[in-house]
C-alpha cells in the first residue's frame, strides 16, 4: 500500500463530510451553493478513485485503511441520497429566479410605457 493512500482517503473523507454539511438538505437557501462546490466534490471523488485504484485487489490494507474505506463508502451513499434533493431545490430556485426576472422585465416595460403616457 502506498504510504499516502490512508492520508489521501482521510483528506477526501474530511472534504466530503464538509461538503455534505455545507450543502445539507435542511438548508432551504440555495444562494450559498456555488458551482465550485460541485467541482470540489468531483475532484475529491476522482482523487479517491485514483487512490483506491492503486491498491492491489487482494491487499491486506490494514484496519485504518479499511475504516477510511468504509467511511468513504458511507459518504458516497449519503451523496447518492442527498443529490436528488439538492437538484430539486436548485431547480426550484432557478424557477423562482426566472419568475423574478420576468416580474422585473414586466415592471420595466410598465415604467417605460408610463413615461410615454406622461
């Protein structure tokens, strides 16, 4: 096992835990979610995949690595459950913003029309 495998998995798990807390479903406000959040998650997933891909198939990895692997799997399962809800919240926010934009455009058109009348 490469010496940095365990540390890499620990870092990935820390990052995924932080992302799950930051983007948790209880938060209805999507304003704080940035595209970079998704890039960071993808980057961590790719990092873990590369790290785990370097392990031999019948590796006696050790208890610490086994624990980190189980935590990584748990984080993946949480993401799997969490992402559809987040997707729905983001779509709802998109619709809300589109409606607000239409409202602003209608108000601007009304203002222009009112100025012509006066």
